[in-house]
């Protein structure tokens, strides 16, 4: 009886330690509001569905219409304002945003309503921002 009880306890301990460890999966990086504050360079744009998509005119938060090309820098401030700059540091758009940490979504104001964007951290210095339909993904890298 003692042998069976000892074996059951050891099996339970091994099972609990395997479940609680990250041995079988990648460690998830979560985004927090403090993590997104700062300047981010849009490093690349991945378009899976939209055929006539211009990554700058349909840029990220669809701020005011403008023409240009990547690279574009987006700055998020602590007071919930985002500003987009072109490669010559000229402001090409600015508005309000808020971040919902439970859903990992950033909501950026677009004229009179807020548009949701899914966020996922790829590393400590890069994030992926996706439209809600997951057809367009922006990879953004933190700037000094």
C-alpha cells in the first residue's frame, strides 16, 4: 500500500511540474500600456487579402489622408495621443488612442469612433499591430 501511495504522489508531483512549466510551448509576450509608450518605426506591412492596398494611405489608424511612403514612425504618448511622422519627421497624423490590456487591443480614434487593432508582442522591442479582420499586419520596432 505504501508503494502505491508513494508512486501516486510522485506521479502527481511530476504531472504538476510539467503542466506548470513552459517546456511545451513558447513563452507569450504580453503588451501593456507602458510598453507601447514611445516611438515605433513601421518596419514592414503584410497584406493577406486586400488587393489594391496602399500601406501608407490606409496607414494604421487611417488618420488624415496623405501621400508618401514608408518608413513611418508612430509615437504613443502617456496622455493617450498617437502621432505619425514620415521619414523627414513631418507630422502626417495625430489623434487619441486607448489600450485594453485584457483583450490586448489598441483602439485608435478615427474621426468620431474608435477602431480596434489587435496587438501582439513579438519581442521586447517589436510588436505586431493587426486590423480586426487580420488581413493587414504592421510590424513595428521600438526606436530609441
